[in-house]
């Protein structure tokens, strides 16, 4: 069967995260989701509100997700492709082209982001209260 993989922080899980997970799961028979650890988010310059352990458990609980794993370094993608026998790597369009160096090993898919929702936007709205 065909295995799909994607990567992300998935902080304050919202419909934009669910949409891309659902769409990517439809492209294959198995979906692996790598969730950025708190330490890796520091490297990415992000400070998630929800701790890694909770973000991982939430993603693992989604019916479209077959396996949730930690993402703790940029370089693990090439290893993950081998470890999980990945056929397709999918990301939101904000990452368009960023992982094309892996196109020798996997099919790259970049899907449109869901408009009107983002963790940043949610934080801004919540800070108004
Ligand atoms: N996303 C989306 N629509 C939104 C918000 C997010 O489609 N409104 C997608 C992003 O494009 C990404 C996924 O949801 O593919 C996860 O988003 P983030 O948690 O913001 O992921 P990011 O911090 O960009 O991490 O190595 C890759 C990085 O770990 C990606």
C-alpha cells in the first residue's frame, strides 16, 4: 500500500490541520504524521501553547492518522522516508517547493492551505479578551 507522510507543529489543533490531514490520508493507504517537539519548535522559532505530548496525543487520536511520530530535526525527513517506506510527502502550500530536494525518493504534494484560520490568528483574537 501507499504511505503518505506530513510534518507540523499542530498547535491549538484546528480545521486547517484537520483538512490537510484528511486530504493527505485520501492519497494513500497509510498516513504518518510527524509532530514537531517543543525543542524542534524552538529551532523553527515557534513557541507552541500546547505541549508536545498533548499535540502528539491529539494527532494520534485522529481517525485519518495511522501513526504519529516526533519531528525533532530538519534532517529526519530522508530517514523517515526509508523507515516508513514513504511514497508521498505532503505539505501545505506555504511549504511549496521547500522539500523538492527529496523528489528523488518520494512524490511531493503541496496542498492549498485552509483560509481564515491559523494558530497565529487564534492567538491574536484571544489576546483581545
Ligand atoms: N495548514 C493548512 N492550513 C492552515 C494552517 C496550517 O493547510 N490554515 C497546514 C500547514 O500548511 C502544514 C500543516 O497544516 O502543512 C501544519 O501546520 P503547522 O503546524 O503550522 O506546521 P509548521 O509549523 O509549518 O511545520 O518540517 C516541516 C515543519 O515541521 C512544518
